[in-house]
C-alpha cells in the first residue's frame, strides 16, 4: 500500500479506515500479496468475534483448577487465548487447524514435494489462510527489504566475550535492536489503542527479517573466527540463513526450511511463548517481549533440550558403539534409568503420542540419510526406549519429542556446534510468538494478572472446603 494512502487511512476513524482499506484493496488487488493489508482486512471481524464470545460465553467455566495444577507448573490450566496453534495430546500440534503433514502438502515450497517455506508458515500463522506462491514470494521480498541491521547492534555483541553463550549474544542483539521500535515511538506519541497492532506489526516483521543475519553473525563470530558471510538476496528466508551460516548444500537448505517451519509455534503455554505474551501484555514492544521469551527458551528444560539429547546419543555411541544390538541397547537404557538419570528426548508435558515434529524429521532422514550411523541409533532408540519407559509405569508419555531428532540432522550436514542449536530454535519461534503478539494488540487483550497463593492460603482454603462438606 503506498505511503500516501496509508497516511490518509491513519487519519480516519478505525471503522472508516477498515472500510476504505477493503475498498482500496479490492480496487487495486493490494490485499492479494500484502500481509499487513490482509490482517487489516481481518481485524474488524476478529474484534467482533471476540466481543461475541465474551458476551455469550464470558461466564462459562473452562474447567476445574486443583491444588496439584496450581503448584505443579500450572499444567493443564486453561488460561490464555492463543490463535496461531493448538496442541492436542493425541494429535500433536496444529498450526491454524492444519497438521504438519497438511502444511507440508499445502504450503508452497521451492520445488514440488520439497519442504514448505517458513514464509508460508508465517502467512498461515498470521492470517489462518494458506498462502499462494505469489503471497509467499511477496512476503519473502518484504522481509528482505527490512533485513538491514544498524551498526550499533554489532557493537553491542562485539562488546561481549566470544565465550558468552550464543543465546546470551542473541538476546543482547535483540535488545540493541529495540532502539528501532516503531511501537515504542508511536506509543510515546499518543497512538490510539485501536491502532496498537500496526506498529507492533512493523516491529514484528522487522525483527523476524533481521534475526537470520543477527544469528548468523553470532555463529560466525564464535565459531568461524569472525569471517562473516553476506546475505544472498536470490535465496529464500531459510536458505539465506543457512548460506550466511556457511552452508550452501541444497539439502541443508531444505533441512533449514523444515526446521524453521516446524519450530515456529507450539501453542501458547510453553515458557518462551507464554513469556512473550505475558511481557507483551504490559505493552512492552516486540523487541522487549521477544528477548524475554528467548531468555526462557535458553533454559535447560526448554530450548536447550535438543543439544542435551545429541550429547547423550553421542555418549551412547561412545560407550557401546553405533552397531549395537537392540538387546545391548536395552541393557544400557535400564542401567541409565537405574542410576537415577533420565533418557533425554522422550516425553512431553502435553503430548501423549509421538511428536509429529519428530516424525517429519524422521521422514526427512529416511529420505536423505538412511545409512547415517547416528540416525540408525536414533531409530533404535525409538524402538527400544518407549516400551521400557512404559513398563516403568511412571511416565505418561514415553514417546520421542522434537528434540530427539533435530540435533542428529543438523550435525549430519555440518552444523555441529551444539550450544548454537537453541539460537536456530529462537529464530524459528519468532514467527509464531510475534504473529500472536500482533493479534494480542489487534484484539486489545488486557495485561495478564493471574492470582497467586501462599501455603497458608491454600491450607485454609482447603480446610474451609472440607468443613463445608463435613
């Protein structure tokens, strides 16, 4: 949309602005490939939907909350609106209602039968619609046009020791980018709350666009002596990221497309997603909110899990070899569990079946690296570990999760620096959490403020409930 038209629309009342935006898009075809115009078209209807749900169902209970749930990590408590994805315990993740196989089939790729482009996932997450090739191409070009990083960001990163964890350097870089926040400037200038989503959109797209170069700079700084590789404007988002990291193998580009796509979102309750939503609810801009989420992702129980899995698999190979029999592997797993250690990469807080993100990575490996010794070990673990965990009776979900496979694929194509894997996860996750953040502001969702309790409060409350039933 030309800037002059946008300025005119900004001067109108929200309802009039939306009406004229739809008229402009219909007459020019602008909405066909412009993501922002598409969201603008959707906003009035989505606001009405929210209003109707609140009016009709606002007092309806979503379920019981127990003491175990409250003090057990709030597991299972329904307490957040998150439109971009939904996690079913039996089915796994659905992105705007679509399973991973459906996304692989319907979203545009570079070639027929290839992996979907992350730009297509971004359009799907932001709008709920499957994009055309033209829409994906336009979004890809838009992200390229936003990708330039101010010099002071690199100065901030260079001020850190190279030994600083890659995630520390990533969040420092994102915080340095915050000086570019359109939302912070617009809010300071007195922007009407009905338009909060617009600068949040600009910040989100700018941040998503700049993350690959920022992340690649950190990788080259730490592991490749500071030999930075420039962007290739002929490549798509994932392939260009791989290129800047130093990988020009087309299959590595395909793996990066798959990896960045399947890690984009996983419902709103996980630590990184919930943190972005929580911090954003205070009207912190997307840079501040995303940086906070990445600090959560850096935790060993969240985003660091993939590197821990790969290290454990390497330890298994080192201890008993890669050509081990299933019986030998079973003995090794039993000894691991008896020693009080866990088998990383198996189980999930919500899922009760094999993670679909694991399955699609397994299919990629079967297609492209079926004879790799590390992949063969992953396959044997898939066969051996779940029955052992089930027999123990303590694990609700003994099946492999996404982390059980990703590290093996990355190391096969040469990305062996395990401390860096969480950065890849973070680049991908931006697409999901920031798409939702745009809608948080478009729908005017309030600041998050759940009720906390003390031991004394819980005990007194429970005793009073017992007294009522006595």
